[in-house]
């Protein structure tokens, strides 16, 4: 695994902090990439297989995104090693311990990311007060509920579609990682006449050239099910989502799902990146 500092350049990383609190099962990395425009801001990702390199690459993506948006913030990111589906009490202990550990790391402002949510941010606010992405009851905007990221992604799709003369009405859409971002992006595209023909999650892929039932898929995922539980369509492996022909292919899960080994299998006119760093540099 490359050392993040070996991947760095004149922009950063400004600081990388490794955290271990064995008493509560906490192991984490905070990457503060750049603070030239202000305190670094970026989410907390929880997964069993995260790494310091991933934290740095995600933080660098946040540096560019915050700068492009004209925000007075640099880029940062945290990763916590662990199963995000762990029992709620265990997760709360880990998140609160993480919060107290970064209390003095004032050049980093955390927020939600894959594996964490608004409730987790509420725990952090309770501990240190420095956080974004709060639940509605604490004055936050329910971003996952209203689909803010998916809405922004579809705005980018509209610009790109005009650039390549692609009508969104009738455009076939495939979502790799049918979660909060992918689900809402598919829904907003459907409002513009597009058709979801493929969707995947960690358990597999479902495909139907005549179109999938978005509401049924969303209900299945909300109840803890899988896209494979959809009553219609072909059931395939998770990796097979790369091969489904479409006009818009949306990666909305983990980093590096498209790499030098599978990029040639994509059969699409547009990739709309709903995930952070979904492609390796070679695939880009």
C-alpha cells in the first residue's frame, strides 16, 4: 500500500493523523489535504477495508470540489475501520470516541459519508460541536432524504447531455451501488424521461431492458433487502453491472470500481460519477 505522502505534491497532504483507541475498537485515519482556503471539510467513511491512501485520495477530491464550489474550505476526509452495520450501541461508542480524539484537530470539520449518517453527526456535535450534516431535529437538512447529492449529479448530467447531444428522455441508466446517491439520481433522471435498466449492490445486479421499478427497488433497499429481490429482470453478479449497455452509467459506491482491467467493458456514452474517486488514474 503506497504511503500517502509518496502520493502528495505541492498541494498536500497538509496533515495525516492515525488514531487508535483499542478499548472501544477504534482505528481511524484523518487526512487533511489542504487548508489554504480555510479549514478542511470532508466526510467520515466507515468500512472494514479502508486505508490511509483512500483517505488521502478522498481528501484531495474534496480539496478540488470545495475550491470549484468557491467554498472557504480546504479538503479533508476520515476513514474508520469497521463494519457500518455493527450494533448501534457499538457504533455510537466508536463514533463518540473518534469525535473526542479529533476535538483539538480544529483545521478539520467532519461530515457524513459512506457508512455514517446524520445520526452519527449528531453524536459528534454532542461531543465537540464541530460538524456538518446534522439531522433535522438539530437544525440540519436531511440530505439523504431529499436526495441532494443525486440532484446535483443529475444537474451535471443535464449539462453533459447537452454537450454530447444526448436526449435524456428515453436514455437508459445503470446505477452501480443503488444506495442513497444512486437511488435519488435514478429517480431525478426518471423525472426527465430516462429509464433505469440496471442496478447493483454488494449482493448482485438486476437488469431489465424494459425498465426496473424504481419505487419497488427503493422499498426493498429501505427494508434491508437487495436489488436481487426485485421480482423482474435478470439476476447477475455485482461485477456484471459494468457490462450493461446504457447511455448513462453511474458509479455510486466505492472507489476504483472502474480500473484498467474493466474500463473497456463499459458500454455507455456518459459516466456520471456519484461516488468519490470511482476510477483509477489508468481508467480515467
